[in-house]
C-alpha cells in the first residue's frame, strides 16, 4: 500500500510539473500583456520600463527558470493586474468556491439518494419514471443555461432569491462563510442548486441501479426471510451496500464540481476562484492562469488519491498494490 | 433527408416481403421499437436540415448590415419591423431577427460539434487501436495518458487550452478534440482488446496480411458499434461544451455567433425583463442536445450485444 501511495505521489508530481511547463509556455504564445498596462500618453521608454518591471524582457528560458525556482518555494508569481502573489489571490478566493462545492455535494446526497432509492424500489410506477426522465434532463441541460433560467424564474419573475454575490458572511477562523447567515443562505441557494443539478442526476442513477441490483441478492432475501421490517432492510442492509459506489463516485466528482463552479460562479457573480480564472483569461493575467491550473491539478491529485485509499478501506476486496497486473 | 435519418430507411423494407433479415434491417426495426426515439431521430433530421439550409430558410440574413436596422433592437416577439416584417421571436440587442440568428447559430454550433467529434473519433480510434494491437509498453504509456486526462473534467481542459490558444472557430475545435479524444481511445481499446484475441485475427495473421490491414480492415469494423454510441453522446457533449465556453467568453468570437454566444449576449438584457434574447436560443440548444441524447440512448440499447434478443 505504501509503495502504491509513493508511486502515485511521484506520478502526480510528474503530471503537475508537465502541466506547469505546458501552460507556462502555452500562455506565453498568446498576446502581450504589456498592452494591458500602457496608456496612449506613454512613450517607448515607459513601455520598456513596464516590460522590465513585469520581467517580460528576459528570454523565455530565464523567465521559466525564475518561475520554477519560485514555484518550488511556493511562489507562483505576481498577478499583473493586482500586483499581489497569484497563489495568495487564489487561496483567498478558494473558501468561497469550496463552500459552493460542498453545498452542492450536500444537495446531491440529500436530494439524490432518496429519489434514487425510491426509483429503484418501485421502478414501474409513474413517479419513478418521472424521476428518471428528470435525471436524463439533468444530464442533458447545460449548466449555464439552467443557471440563467433559475435567475429568470426565481430572481427576475418571482423575486424570491437574489441572483448575484455572496450576501452577508460570518468570519470563522479567518474564513468568510455565507451559510451561517440567513442572507448568505439565500445567496447560496441558487448557485449551489445549479452546480448540484448534474450530480443529483448522477446520484439518482447510481442509487437506482445499485438498489435494483441489490434487491435480488441473497443477503436481502435472507434479511426478508428472517422477518426484518422493510424499513430496516432498506435503511440498513440495502443502503449500506449501495453507498460504496455512490461515495466513490461523489468523491471523484468533487473535482469536477470545482471545475464546473467556473461556470456557476460566472453566472451568479459568486466571488470564487473560477470567476477569478475567467477574469484572468480575459485580461491575459498569466500568473493567475498558471497558478490556478497548478492549484487545481494539485486538488485533483489529492482527491483521486484520497478516494482510492478510502475505497480500499470501504471495500476490502480492492487491494491497491495489485493494480495494473 | 433519407441519408441523415436512420429511421426513414425503413421505408423501402415492406416492398420485399420475403427478404432475408439483414443486419441493417434488424437494426432499423430494433431502433423503431421506441416511438420516442423515432420522434427524436426525425426531430434531429429536421434540425440538421434547417442548419444546412440556413441561408435559404432564414427569413433574414442576420449578418447583412443592409437588412438589419439598429432601430429594431430588442423588439419583443411578434413585433413588426419598419418595413412590415414580423419578428416572430423578437430581435436581439443589435436589431437582428432572433429566429434568423438562431438558425445561423445552430449551423455554427452543429458544425463545431460535428467537426470536433469526427476529428476526435479519428484520433482516438487510431490511438486506441494502436494501444490494443501493440500492447506492452506502448499500451501502458498511452493508457496512462488517457487515464490522467480522463481524471480531469473536459470543461477544465478545454478552458485552459482556450486560455492558451485564444478565440476562434478552429481553436475551439482543437480544444474540443483534445478534450474528447481520450473517451474514444478508451472505448476502442476496450473492444479491440477483445477482438484481437479472436480466431479471425489469428487467421488473418496466418494469411500473412500486414498489421495495418488487420487492424483497420478486420479489427476496426468489429469495434464500430460502441464507437457510434459514444460518438453520439459525445457530440451532444461537444455542442453543450462549446456553448458553455462561448457563454464564458472564451470560445467563439462575436463574428461567429453560435447558440452559446447568442445566449451570452441575451443574458445582459434578462435582468431588465427582455427574456426572449437569451431564452429562445437556449430552447434551440436544448432541443438539439436532448434529441441527440435520446437517439444515442436508443442506439445504445439497440447496439449493445448483451441486450440483444
């Protein structure tokens, strides 16, 4: 197991370096960020000064060497626009994104599992068919479109919920959190539901498939023969067994929640790191783009590793060391 | 129309009552088991036709500055233009007839989705076949890359690539191909692995056929079914992804207004109650994606060998 973890860590480090190299050189191919800083009344000397201040006058290899040596020390460069360390800016925005992603994850579990369980237990009824049709829709509809419709219905027409921003936040251990105030919760509701929609559909399908498969297993028959009540069979014996795949997939999907939050944050003007990325792309703020990518690949690597390890603990049949043979 | 739509191929069948059951006929009759799926296929055929014939069908050329008037901007659905023409779906912020803009946008969205899908299939198929047939180190290396890429969401990969490449129709196709090839590579490899151990491959090798011939003429045709299913669903994904990226402002430039860009342009007017500019292009996008997905769903049921009667 420790060999497996070591090998995975090494491989992940390799992926991160490769990504950093790729994006560093790739981003340098597009546009010249100097033009974001010059005003019409600047002369050639001023432009050269700006270029020098940003470190863009040096050869690209030297820029890359500086970037890598700094990166090892945890410094991913200064944002061109804000003049602050890029990593710091991203870490500053991260709690907002994580809050949104966790809220969405919670919604996926709380809404998805009961619906999926119901659809699996009574697969032929009209409610089950409606649930399944709904889940197909959840898969098909693009996130951004659903977000726009939510704003139109709940914010513009009905006026129930606000459509932009985070609302009042409470500071806990230096983190600003929205979900502890009523106003914050109201702001959180629409973006979180928007982000959760795809995952709700996924959980419904997984739970339903798991339930239908498990209902014919011997242990369920045995539990029934033993005379256990139906709520106990479903709530304890069945649920315990179908939770393994659901937990694994949700864990893996957490990364994609963070990736999709780019879309949701842009629509609902949620001040997280996804919105920061989009702004950085539009303003050619290279250090932020690179820092975001390094950060997100790191997150994915950690998530994948944790899920793999958790999986082997939850399901003893999986042995990590035997992979790839 | 006939060539586009698998359902309508059923027409000539009744003419030959005694004909033996061919795979194609069985496929068509299996497909027609679901009325919903036939409806979806017909709808899809209509959508493709509308997109292909856009310049002849659209009531107005929305990019002809001589026709579009800024005085007609943001007219509600059903409004009359100055010269007595009715805007059935209203007009957008620049005074373009929204119905025409949607028809032209559909054309762009579909061509981006189909082009990226076809290229990604060719790339992924070749790489997947290579991995399965070569085996050993080559396979390990290729599948490692595929695994790593599939662990990152497609939207993220495309977003980063577009941050590097910039805007443009060719660039978004490149980004979508890179974001998608791995799905095809994995699918083809999985079925090719099974096929290459079959007797007919051994027989072909004994006959002294070249590797390329064995791979492309003998193994590949037997891996096509899952590829079609994945291809249909992935094309719908590609269309949705392009719309998302264009909405975020990193996909297509304003000169190539796909459905996603039309929605993006309409979004700013929505808070002031001018819903139609964003809603109608969205409905068009939705119908397209849902109908492709429904066709793909039925294809999966029909082509899945495990479910065959």
